[in-house]
């Protein structure tokens, strides 16, 4: 269960990095008055942030479940 948690955390981290890079590209566009085709605006930007938050929450819940199961096994065994 812990490995699944790590997998979802990596996906969340990648999405957050993409979101931050998108913010940087947007700032560069505004500062230098250039137009790039790689910048997400509006709904796609929000969906990227939403996906990163969803995967982060899934990761956290799986890790917490794994720790709870581990604690319960320790209580039963000893």
C-alpha cells in the first residue's frame, strides 16, 4: 500500500512542477510581451492544479491507511 502512495505522490509532484512552470511561462509572457503556445490559461490551468491536488490527497490517504493497518497489526501481534 505504501508503494501505491508513493506512486500517486510522484504524479502529484509532477503535476505541481508543471503548474509552477506554467506560472513562470505566464509571467515571462507578461513581462516580455511575447506569446508562447505552451502556456495554459483558464480552465486547463485549473484542471492541472485540481489533478495535482486530487493525486496528493489520494497519496496521503493511502499512506495513512497503510500506517493505520501497520499499527493495528502491531497491536494484535504484541
